[in-house]
C-alpha cells in the first residue's frame, strides 16, 4: 500500500507585480525566435528599438524622403520640371498631413498596421519606378505620405509601449534615428549609382525596402493573449498602467475622457500649435530641393550628392542627443534654440554657397530636426497631461500645413527669379520669427 502523500504547505499569495513578471517571462520563452523577434533573446529592448528603427528607415527614409536625392535625376531625365517637382513634394506632404489627422479614427492593432505600412511602402516605391506619368506619380506620392504617417504613428506606439513594459525608456532615442538612417542610405546609394537613372533608383529602393521589411516582419506579431491579460491585470503596477489598454484595438490617440476642467494653459496651447507649424515651412524648402540647389551652385562637383546624407547623419546625432537633455529644461526655450540652428543652416546655403557652407548648413538643419518634434510633444504633455493627444494632433497638423506650403511657395519663386535664394531667405526669416515667438511665450508667464 502506498504511503499517503505529505500534506502540502499552504500556498503563499503571489503579488500582482510578481505575477506580471512571471507571465511575461513565460510568454518570452514561448515566443518564436527570429532576428528581431521583440519578446525573445537576451536584449528584447534593443531588438524592439532596432526593429522600429528599421521600420522608420523604410517608411520615412525611403517612402517619404527618397524623393529628395532622386529629384535631380527625375529633372535631368526630362520627365519633370521644378514646378511639377514642387507639386509632387507637396502631394506627399499633404498625404502625410491627412494620415496624421486620421490616425485617431483608426481602430487597428498597432503591429498589424506596421506590417500593412511596410507592404504598401514597398509597392508604392516600386510604382514610382514603373511609370513616368505625372498624375500617377502625384497619386502615389500622396498615398505614400498617408502610409508613412500611419506607420510612423503606430510603430512609435508599439515601440514605446514595448520599451515601457521592459522599463527601458533609454532605447527610445534609437527608434527615432530610423529616418536619418534611411536618409543616409538613400543619399549614398544615389551618389554611387545615380548614373543608372531615377527609375533604377526607385526600383532599387523598393528591393531594399522589401528585404528590410522581411527582416523585421516577425517582430511585429500580435501580442499573445496571456501577456495582454497579465499586463492589464496589474492595474496598480507602473507597467500595467502604461499598457493596460493593450487588449483593445490600438491607435495613437484612443479617445480620452474629456476633462471637465478648463485648461489653464489654453493660450500656451494655441501658441504651441501656431509656432510648431513654422519649422515645417522653414526646413522643408531645403529638405526638398537641397541637391538641386547644391548642383546649381557647384556645377561639376561630386559633393552635392553627399549633402543629403550629411543631413541624415546630423539627424541621427540630434535624435540621440536630444533624448539625453534634462527633462526640467523649458521645452519652448529648447524649441527656440532649434529654430535658430535651422535658420542658420538655411542661411548658410545662401551667404556661403560653397562645399563647406552647404555641408555645415545641412548638418545645422538636420541636427534639431527630430529634437523639435520631441520638445514639442513634451510641451503638449506638460500642458495637457494624459489628455494631450488632441493637442499633439493639432500641432502635427500645423507642421504638416507648413510642409505643404513650402514647396508650393519655393518652386514658383525659383522659376520666376531663377534662384531659390528669395524662398530660402523667407524660410530663414520665418524660423527666426518663430524662435522670437517661443521666447516671448516662455517669458510671458515669468
């Protein structure tokens, strides 16, 4: 006869935070392996950040900004002129504006939207190389703008939420180096293989985007149900609070509960929206036409194709550096400093139209590019707290309007005067006025 089993010791209750960590650990062990499978491996935070960085390199560095280094080739091929080039740029920026303001209405799981965005970016980039009809190009560039905005927003949400779950916020800066990485890669590719023509460039970018998309595809799988339930159960845990809505369809601006208190910072919010639109206009003329302007000023030189990659390298450095600045510094003062840097970069291309001037100017415009977005979004959260999504949307829309207007203003001026200098002076002046406005708003309360 078998001996009776010993009495089991009384079960010790497991704290909620401990249960969350155990559930996350179990799900990590069950996750499929892969190069960038976010839940697996010894450094999941690094893998998640690198996956999002590659996504932004594809949808922004290629899907949005590859047009800039390829524009001189499209002009040289005879299928496009400066005026129509400006229209194509504005179509893309209008699409980005439409995508940004429509994100709040989307009810799609974040990882699924990222995958859709990657596929559409590859197909739209491919379409640019398979046709030469202006109106098809215009339609493709508009849709590419919409897709890049959607994917940027949802990849940011997925990545930042994943880093919050892991307690690794310091990796957030890596995510936003993605556009700079894409800009550097596309610029260098065109400088080396530009003689093959614009169509070959678009097709090459489509192929590279497909390869990169395949590399990170498995990272953006839907969150396992057990993990979502475990995380959302820990309401009192900091991680649980950050991700408690993960079981619901995600969007960048899920409807927040309306605040019943009138905002004490309504005037500051208004000025943030207005003044955040200024750099959209200020940088976009140079960012759209930089290789064209440099080739006109430096005929026969090999340097003009390298100024755009320099812009991208500076953007990467700025994204990493801005995330390390003290959070207690006044966001409006930081924004004003960024505006002054970009104004100096724009002006250098006019007053010092040499290799050194364009190189330094490109870096001064690129360095604060991502920092401006970071500081503006921080300021929105300072003013509205957890209800800042609407203010962020309005500010992003204002920035988008500035981007749309820039090429539409610059191209006709260049055609009429034979130079981009008047439009660039206008952009530099707008940036300086924006800096003065932010300084006034920052000191008005004091």
